[in-house]
């Protein structure tokens, strides 16, 4: 997916110095990403694919600057399993409950937690809703 993203950026004439994706395994250490910190980190439609949302939230929060925001957009928990053919690789097949995302943000020491429904849609003929959650790293 990273290669596809970079190919699309290149096809749009955007220089790689301006926009470029990388693939990295991160643990939240100073030596990673050349010590860079970010004002905003966005994770869209990926959390339901991640086994431990608590761990990934802590890692992402580590890379925020003080006052920086983590934004997560993903599927709200539903009784419908929209990933029925991928049971072995999608740990949160029915989406994520508000309490679980809030607990993950709080365990990563993110403040000013907010959560709202972003929009509703149909996926594979089933109604789904996506949420947007936000947390801020303390200053």
C-alpha cells in the first residue's frame, strides 16, 4: 500500500520531498523516525485491523508534539460482520466501541478526548457508521 500511495503521489506531480509515505515498525523510541514529532497524526480505517489498539495508540501518541492531536476514524461497533471473509486477519470485525477507543486514548495519556459519528454509509450492502475520535498530548 505504501508503494501504491507513493506511485499515486508521483503521478500527481508532487515531489517526494513534499509528500512521501514510508513503512516502518515503530515501538515509540527516540531513535525512530529520526526523532521527529508531529502536530497531527491521522489513522483512518485501520484501527479495526489492529489487534492491540491500546499499544498502537501509545506508540502514535509518543510521536506527537506536546499539544499535538491524534485523530482516528474507523467503524463504530455493530452486530454486522462486514469482514466475514477475513476472519483470520481482522481482529475487530464488527468495528470498535466508543469505550474501547476512549480507554486506549486515556491509557496513552491523551487528553481532551472527543468522539462523534463522522458519517453513515453502506458497506457490502450493510449500514455502517464511522466515528472520529480525537485526543491531545499534554503540553
